[in-house]
């Protein structure tokens, strides 16, 4: 009875390869079986594998079986695990013991050896006469999804002259991988890299698998050009074991793998004015799948309007991924004066070296926007003179000289030459004005006895001015239509500004804000509100990174409609 209990109450663990001799890159399949006969046995530790650093683990799986032996009425528990390995080296490789602890006792298997034989490289292209082979080598075949691995393409041949015939290398393309070249510079020829074969590195590239599981990298192709032979040759294919990213990622994680940082800033050196556009930049820098991941966007807010960005990148292959920075240039328009906080979407990435998620959260940018009146009050006397001179030179047309070339630019340092030029211009204008008034007096003396013609009422005079301006208005509309069709958007917006300035001048209003109040009192609230909205829309389209023809067309229709109503 005691011997029967001993026989059926035991623990055994074994590890067996599918065979003892392997060739080249042939897969080694190991089967580990843990069997416990008796319900009183408790497995206290997982099965601990030996050191497998001389292999690439390309797959594994396990199954548990529990049944009762009807002859002895004993509970038998079996745990069977299978591991698929790819040898990294040739020759005899020792596989150590497998360990497990059951009921405070350690059970282990005996170590054993397997033999991995070298194999002659075979060309997969019909190029045996030239004895030329391509081999794609990927050292790290166990990676996470969206984590890069380096691939090296080598050419082998007994004749070194054949290596110089390889041209036009085409890297693999497939939906579940993204491939980026690192270098196409050929290395020096190694005359004895593998036996009696000479070798040469032809290309180095990065492979980013974008799905988990077993992913096969397609063959690399190249052309062979020589006097005796022309054709194409293919390399081998390589399988990758792509692991899923760990659980517990933030809800806003968007497949960013590597190490990154986020910065948000604006480039305006002047005071920011409400309802005027500014450029806000979101910069993501680091190393990883930088070219394929989704960038954090600026969130919408009732405090500002934000428009689609213009994205520029400055990246290059690094050691652990694509390295550099990507810059998104947003046009943001503050809707009110005061403190405004511009926020980005929260951003997180997975760091493969630390095997953890890094949560950077939101980036914020505090902006202090000023009203138009506050901007004017803060200006110095010299700045006010410069602005007045600029407005005068831009709105008054001279038949002799293109005066817009004298536009005064704002500078951080005080420039005495600009002050002297402005003073000279003002003195010249004053002298001209005095001469003009003197000439008018002389004419009045000559015509003082001529009876004057009635000028009519104020209403008649305004109607006469509007009839004269109506022809100019139609000319403006036709000119804007031509500029829109030709795509000269810079001149288009300059002409719109001229139209607006001339319309305001007709009603003796200097600024758009004053003109909006005038329309509110003398026209109606709807036209005043439409004028304010159109002014803002003009600024948005004017400073958009890439103006769209559809947006310009809609803008022109709105301009024609509004200014026609104003001048009725």
C-alpha cells in the first residue's frame, strides 16, 4: 500500500527538443511538461526557464490538463508549455535546467546540448552563375508594437567583383510595417566574412511593426547589372515576434512609442491684441516612432478660435528610432481681452527601455491679450507719429512717387534717422499745404464777383458722392475677382484693405471700430454685426498658413454683399 501511494503521489518535470541537430536558422521547438500526481501537491512558483540569451524567442504557448486516473482514483495535473527559439549562433549550444517549486521542494531537469550546423547560403534569384546572394539580418526580432528594429542588408559572393554589380535596392513594403532607410552607403568589402565568401553591407534600415503577433518582413530586392547578365535578386524574409503593448495605458494614449517631450509657445514679440491672429507652435521632440504617431492638438475653447496647423518636421534616423522634432504652427485668435490659457490635448507615450507609460498631461500657454484701446494708449509719441505717417503714405496716392516704399517700420531701438525723415516729410507737406492755401486765396480774389451756384442740400451732396463712389466700388469688385482667379492672395487682401479704408473715409470714420459704431447708429445693427464678423473672417483668411480657393471665393461673395448694402 505504501509503495502504491509513493508511486502515484509524485512530481515530474521534463524538457525535450523536437530533435538534436539543426541547420542554419531552423527553429528549435522545446516542450516542457510538469506533471503532479496527487491533489495534495501545490505549485508555488512559475516554471523558470534557463538562460536563453543565445536564442531569439519567436513564440510560446501553454496548456493545462487535469484528470482523474480511474484505476487509482488519483488527480493528475499536467502543465505543458512549448517554446519556439531561433539560434543566434552556430555550433554546440547548451540548454540549462528548468526549475519549479512544489510543496517547498525544488524540482529541475538535466541540462542538454543541441547542435546547430552551418548551411550554405542559397540565392533565391536565378543568378547561380554569378554566385551572388543577398541576406537580410535583423538582430533584435522580439520587439513591441511601433518599436523599431534595425535591419542590415548584406551581399555575399565568392567573386568580389560581383558585389559591385548590385544596384537599385528596393526596401520592403507592407501594410503592417513602416520602413525608413538609415543609410545606403556601401561598406568596405570584407574578403572573408563567412568562410570563403566575400561580403559587403549594402543598406541599413529601420522596421516599425504596427501590429502585434508574428510579422514577416518581406524580401529586399536589388538589380544586377553586368555585361553578361541583367536581372533582379531577392534576399531572405525575416519573422518578427511583435509583442502587444502592456495594459494600463492612459485613455488618451495614441500609439506613441519612444521618448518624447512637448512644448507650446508663441513667437509674437509685440503685445497681443484681442481679435487679432497670433501664431502658436506645438513642438514634439524626441526619438521613437516620431514620423508615424499622432501629435497632440490645441484644444478648442470659448476664449479663442484655433485653425488647422501647418506641420513641418526635422527628423533623421537615430539609434532607437526616428529622432528630431515636429512643429505644428497654429493660427489662434483671442476672442476677448485679458488672461487666456491655451491648452493642448493630454499626451502620453510608452517607453520600451523602461517598459512603462509616461504621462506628460496637458501643456498650457498663458497669453495676456489687450484691447485695441489699450494697445493705442500704451504706444509712445514716436510710435503714434510713425503709425500716422504709415497710414498717410499708404492711403494717399502720388502720381510722381510710389510713397508706400517709405513705410516706417517699428524697431526695438530708437532710430534718429527715421525721426528726421518723418520730420522732413511733415515739413514738406506743411509747406505744400500753405502754398495751396495761398493759391486758393488768389483764385477767390479773382472770382469774388462771380455768383455762386447753389450746392444743394446735404442729402443731395451725399447722394452725389455715393453715385461717384458706386463706379469705384464696382471696379474694386471686378479687380478682386481677377485677383482671386489668378491666385494672387497677397494683392487680394491689400485691395480689400484699400476698399475698406476708402469706404470708411467716405463716412469720415478712421478705424474699423468707429465705423462699426457708425453703422450701428445710422444703418442697422445687422449690418454692423455683419461688418464686424467679416473683418474677423478677413483676418483669419489673411493669416491662414495655406489660403484655400473655396474660402477666398466665399469671402469675396460676403465682401460684395456687405459693401453693396453699406453704400445703398
